[in-house]
C-alpha cells in the first residue's frame, strides 16, 4: 500500500471517528424525543401537540444531520487539511457539528409529554414554548454556521460548487427559525390554538425538509 493510500485510510478513519460521535448524540436526541412522545402508552387521537412537535423535530433533524455528515466527506475525505488554517477549519467544523447535535438533545428534551399522560417526573413536563425556543435557536445558530462555513470553505477551496446548497439551507433554516421564535415569543399573535400552532410549525418544517432534499440533492446524494 502506497504512502498516499495509507494517508487516505487514516484520514477516512479520523473523519469517521467524529462522525460516529455526531451520530451517537443525534441518536440519543431522537431516543429522548421518542420517550417523551411515547412515555408508556400508544399515542391517542386526536393528535396531541406533542405529536406535531416531535414530527417537526424529526423531519428537521434528519436532513440537517445528513448534510452535516456529508459535509465532512466532501471537504476532508479526499484531501488533507493543510497548514494552520486548514487544521483550524477542520476543528471548527467538528465543534459546530457537535454543538448542533447538543441542540438536538435540548430540543428533544423539550418535546412535551402528551396532555393525557401523567409524567413520571412532574418537573420533566415542558411547554411548547420551550420547544419553539430551542428549535428556533438551533436553526438561527445553524444559519450563522452556514454563512461562516460558506465563506471559510470558499476561501480555503473546500467543497467547490457542491457547497452552493448552503445558500438554500441558509434561507429555509432562517425562515423556519424565525417562525419557531415567533411561536415561542408571541404565540397568541397567531390566533391559533396550541395544537393548531404546533401542526402549522410541523407543516413549515415538512416544507423546509422537502425543499432541502430537492435543492440539495447533488450535495446529499453522492
């Protein structure tokens, strides 16, 4: 095996190491969200607020996880980070992915337990406002990361044209983030009931994910 092949293999293992850490935290977040939605009984009808909020989290987290995972491959799997700024860029990307995954855990923890279920721990009960605040904060954080990462990657020659998906993600994440923050800070202004507002947020999240996969298909599907 040539030195270049050995280096490529070691680089692949290093990328996979951090991707696994990212995957574990995201997996934990989905597990926590499921535990809140199904705390001991099957979901009842009509659908509770918790169902729509879980759905909004789930359809948003999966494509963001998908994009974060792919970004490491595109930028680092086939090239070695070079120099101080190349190494700093790699470390930055790893930390941003892990912080995003931590946001996922906090969003998952804030998925309300269904109203017809008595929570095993009363202090564990959370409100939709808390969910919207964490969800909106995560999306705004992701927008900031996307903007900075797009500039950084362009200046370092990482990713090339494939990173054009960042523009779409910035717009749709900002849109859903502002909707969630609006729902958290002034829910009464919408004129919707708690359940209707949660269903509306889920609908916007589903639209965001649909646009994500359509516009980012070249990035997401090698």
